[in-house]
C-alpha cells in the first residue's frame, strides 16, 4: 500500500449452479489464498454465490435464502482478513429483486451495489428476474438478519482512511458495455479503481473486443480496472463462459488470464500514479461527491512488487514497437525542422558536428527534413571545430558522417581564437577549470551563429533532454541555437534512434554510426589521454544517463516523491547498480535539477515528441530559485532508515 501500490486480484472460482454452500466455500478459500498473497481487494464474478445461469430459479425463495446464508458464512469466515472481497448475489430490497455486488470487509458489508443496466437480448434475460438499480444518492439502506445495515445503491465509493488514493467503485458486467457507464461518474467523483463483476459469455472475437474496450475505458478514466469473469461451473445449456479476467491501469494490461481457466489473477496497481495523471490532465474534470461514500480502515503495509517496471521508461521494450517509435520520433523531429525552415524561407541549416551521439542525431534529423522538403542536402552545413580536447576518433567520424550524408563539411579549428580569448580575459591555459571548458563551447556557438548569418540559415541545436535536466550545457554555448531538434529526446533514447538509423543505411554509413554509438559520451573540452583517447567522460562526472533518465521520467511525468523513485529504481535497476550508488546519483540529480533551472528558462524553440519535456513555454514551468530542501530531506530520511 505504501507509495500507492495496491495488490489486487480477480478470481474465477469453480462453481455449481444453485449450490450456494459449495460456492461460498470456494469463494472463502480463494479469498484466504488472496489474503495470503497480500492482496487487498479481490473481485469475484457476477452472481457467483448462486451462479449466473440459474434462470427462473432466481424466483425461488429457497435459492435467495441460500445466497443470503452463504453471504453470512463468507462474512464470518473472512472477518479476520485484511482483504476486501466483492461477491455477486441476488438481493431482495424494498419489494424487488436486484443483481448485486456485496463489498465485504472484516465481517461487514460495506455496501450493496445493484446492477444498473440489465440486458434483455440474445441469451440474457435479466429483466425477467431483476430490477434495475439506481445510484446511491437516494440514500437507501439494506439490512438482513445477522448482517449489519449498509448503504444500498449503485455508484457508491469506498475510501481507505489511511490512503485515500485507494478509492474504488463497483459496476456489474453490462454496466461497462453501455455508452454512459457508471464508472465515468465514479471516476470523476474520485474512484481510482473500478471493479467489475461479470458473467460474459464467450464467442469468437469477443475476448479481443472486451480487452480493447477495457483498455479504452481505463485509459479515458485514468484509472485501474479489475474485471472478474465467470468461468467453469456455469451452465453450458446455451452459452460457454471462459473466465477472461483482466487487470488494467490507464489502458495498460497488467495481467490477463488465459481463456477457459480459473483461479486468482493478481497484480499491483499504482493508484498514486492514477492520481498524478489526473492532476496533470486539464481535461479530466471532477464531479461533486454526490454519492454514498463508505470509509474503511486498512493499515498500510509494504507491497511487494511483481509488476514490470522498465529500466528505460523512455524506450519501448518490444523490437517492433521500438522501431515504430523511432520512425515516428525521427519524423516528428524532421517535420518540426522542415516546417520552421519553410516558414522563415531558408534553405540552409548549420550544425556543429562533433562526432558524438547528439550532433549525429541532429544531422540525421536535418537530412530527413531536407529530404522531406525535396531539397538538396548541400543546404546542410556541417561544421567541425577541433580544439584542445578533440580526439582523432571523433574528428574522423564527424568528417565521414558529413560526407556520407551529402552535407557540406567545413573544418574550422578554434585553438587560436580560444587562446586569444584567454589572453584577452587573463585565463591561464594550463588551468583546466570551468572557464577553460566553457570558453571553447561558447566560441563554437559564436562560429555557428555567424556562419548561419553568412548563408542565411539557422543553427540547429544538438543538446538533449537529459543534458537539460542536469544542466550539462554551457550557458549561451551548446545551450543555445535557433531550433533545438533534440531537446525532448533523453540520452537513452538518442542512442536507440541512432541505432535505428544505422540499421537501415548502407554498410559504410552504418559502420560510422556504430562507431559513434561505441564512443564514450564526452564534451571533449579537456585534453585527451596520452594515447589519444577521450579523457573527459560525462558519465564519470555526472553519473549514468540510464539512471538519470529513469529519475527524470518519474519526476516530470508523475511527480513522485524521491523515496518512491528510489524504490522503483532499485527494483528496476538493482541488478546493475548497488542501492547506495542509485541513492548517490539520485541526490546528485535533484541538486543539479534545481540549481540549473535558469538554463531551461530561456531555451530555444524545440519540437515536443514525447510526454515529457522541459520547455519553459509548455510542459515545465519552474522558478529558477526554487529550493530543493524538501526533496533532499526525503532522501535523507531514506539514508537514516537504511542505517537503522
């Protein structure tokens, strides 16, 4: 439950039609099994205490009494469990019969929820036996001998006192198949989780339709969704039921059962994440709380995670999906640049080509943009500017890239101009401090800007999202350009984009791109090693980009606390990095992220290609002098707990 993680389950027990005692025993056993697996909420199928396919037996008094007695047994046998179970049964109330979900917890029924939309087509004739339920704002109460009174009505909300993010509502089968589902109002009133008790017959193609529908529903409502379906044991006189259970979170399927199976389907949902999604969505409009809300107490415990957490959240895991994503991103970048060039009436673009990853990707984007416009590539001016830290490897790769892509290559060594500048300001060249490094970066930017003026073009920026987050850019140096094509691409994704390009080019160009990928990331502002290799390696100084990109995603996308991000990082990347190393670089991330905002407050235009950017005009608006103490204090608490 801590950090918003809740382990939930959908259960399909083996049933016997009209044998309430047998069915109750199966439900009790599965609820205990769920509780033993630290499940906090388990959803059972529709009318599971009697079986859905009882037909006119629903009008028999003995069946209704048997279902009620079975409910009493479930309440008694699960009273000591810290697990809510939601079971389906027929309920008499105010002179009518309803198809209901009983929300049971620690010996009590928290609420009785009737089905609103009763099918009366095909093999389903619920209107023959049941009355349609109405929302709980009518404030009616259901009671029975031996069971404490509880609210009766649809669209009730159930709220955990200790963790209000755990707020759930219940709907039944057909309720989710209609145009205006009850879940819409429940979600807008605060439910982050919807449970569905269902008995959906299986026919060809229905499973795929059901899956798509639930993905769309959980996505549009920014919620988790638990769908429990009936299976073996229901009558097959006219229909077959497959027990197709699904647990979803904001359109992603976390777990899915095989068709024609039974048992528990478990997954951890991140309800804090759903709350964060809603907070940042201007189109998710809450509704006033007009329904019945029942609170319950459930002590917070540590949820053991089993769900997949990607170590590279910016990068898709599937090969086909990754290729499709890379193609889309390159097209977005190229389209943005092409639109800008066409708008300003310029057929020339200038880029500083270092032979490193970022400038290589910028050149690739420029080539795609010129091809998109149908322009000759000689309008691309690639400039290599060797200085004190330039190695032969990166220099040669820059030259080979420009030639292979058909760009105009211009070499402008800047050692003399930088030395003149050092002499002008009194900088000792033997002192390799920040002035020594930034003097080179700013000289390169000045050269690029002036060359752009000469040819009537624009300077295309090369810096990426990860560098902007860490402030790993020279203010008014590589920090500045006239259009920054990589500004919303994190470093981990830059690598995949270049690799994707390498996979579809000729052998000579592929060899260069692969060597660029194999080159250590470096600004090359300090002299090389005696053997001519790169001495200044970025990740040795600021930390692994793999970690920083992981931190960045959860900081910007969901606003998670540092302690939760640390927990996720250890879970996803713990085999690659020790926990102490992750904590060290997470501290560094927050320090740099807060202190370097001033660089992000005046960024050039850049195309947004993903859900996370740092543009001061769009996704991220932060004061340059904001304090980081709350975030660091949260991490300090982690350190204190680790020492105990």
